C-alpha cells in the first residue's frame, strides 16, 4: 500500500503486457495502466488504444524493420501504448542479435548488468518511515527520497529532521512535492530544505508554469528536479533552455512513450548540460527492466528503479535488488523472462 500526494492510496498495480514471438525468440513489453492520475488515461482507454495499435501494425515486416521504422509509425499511438510496443519490439530484436536492449543504442552489453537506485519513503507514520529508512540503508540503498506536501510544511521539516537525527551521515536525502506547492511559497521552503542539506526538490510546483519555474531556479539554493512537467518533446525543448540553472530532469518511459524516445530525450538534455534521473512509476519487473536498460544507455546522475521491489504476483522474473542496486539476470534483450500463465489474456 503506497500513498503519495498525487495518487492517494494505491493498493495494487494493473499492468498490460505484449508478448511478441519471431524466429524462436520472444519479446515482452509492459505498461502500468492504473495511473490515470498521471496521464489521464483510464485502464479501459489504454487497452482500447492498444487493440487499435496492434491491428494497424504490419507485423509481417519483422522485428528489425519495425524497430528501424518505429520513429515513423509509433508516434500515432498514446504514450503508454508506445512504451509497451517499443519495449516488446526492442526486447525481441535485441535477443535475436544477442545484445542487450541498451546495446541497440551503442551501450556496452555486460553479463548480469546492474545500476544503483534510490528508494522512496512514501507517506506514513513516523515509526513506519523510520523503520523503512533503516531497512533501505541496511540493504545498501543510501539515496532516499521523502514524499512531502501531503500535510503541513512544518511537519515535513519535522520528519526530515527525524531522518537526519536517526541516520546522520548514512544517507543522501531529497524530497518530492508532486506539484503541490505554490510558487510564492517556494523560496522560503527551498531555503529551509537547503539548510537541512536536501539534495534536490522534485516537482515543487504544478506543470506548465515555465516562467514561474525560471524565476524560482534563478535564485534556488538547491536543485529543482522536474518530473510531471516532462511529458513531450516540447517539454524537453523547454527544459533545455534552462542550461546553467540548478535544474534536473526526471525522465520516465510511460510519460515519453518508450525506450527510444526516453534515450533520445536524455541525450538532448545531456547535450544541453541538464543532469538526469531515469525513473519509473511503481511498475512490474519488465517495465523496470526497460528503465534499467535506458540507464545503461544514458548513464544518468540518478536513477529511480525501485518500482518492482517487493512486488507480489509478478509474471516477470529475472529482476533483483541487491546492495543498493537493481540488476537483471540475462545480458540479452531486457534481461528478464515472462510467464504468461500468471496473466489473463484479453
């Protein structure tokens, strides 16, 4: 059970899977579909759009041709459906040629690759928050992010002080406001967070206010990480114009529409001097593995790949968490395996 400012309580994940088979190899794509609070799409709408998309694609072309031309035909579909299709196609094609999905983007393909991840402290009682933080630190996860802006800001500061008192010197702490603060409140709040050595504040204000964001960034004493603000090419272009200011980008496949689009966005931002986080929603192992492959391809400063940590009843295996990192079992494709017997055909 998770609770954030944006989503409220979340007790389960709904995922849609696409399995492709060709020449003795299979590819899997996954997208979480109960995230209307993020993208406005109901689960039914995503499934309907997926059916339409799959009927339009000329599968006789084969995986390689479809991957090579995906920039032409894939953009017509919704972002979550693009993510699912792009992941399945690239998993399939990478396995056919014996490389990781990251290897399709000229990244090194290594055996049992891993990447470090942060962990998020969701809304909870003080006792639960401290217990979860202790467990994460014991497991080697030293970058923690606290969800704030659900209650009063003074209470957020109190919880930050609790964490700093209990775990001094053992963690790097950041906060995520999920767009709940007003621009007028931010300067004083940024100053209080900077005094407490918070590394960055994620999505402090609502999306779309680029002028307000620039005013905040020009005087901010800490990094402003954008998440919900980045959902299109236009958003990426806008953020590229903030070069030299203390801003960063949190890129997610489900927002941008797949592996290739996220890699492209990451490389554009890197060229503009904007530091990156590659992240995800709380998702299953296949979607997490897709974000992991993007990390291999783009080498971000931060990664948020905890989405499948501790998840029950996942039909995908081969993804694991150890010593502060997430890794996959196989060096080809996404590096995971899919058991369709644990799913329901639609």
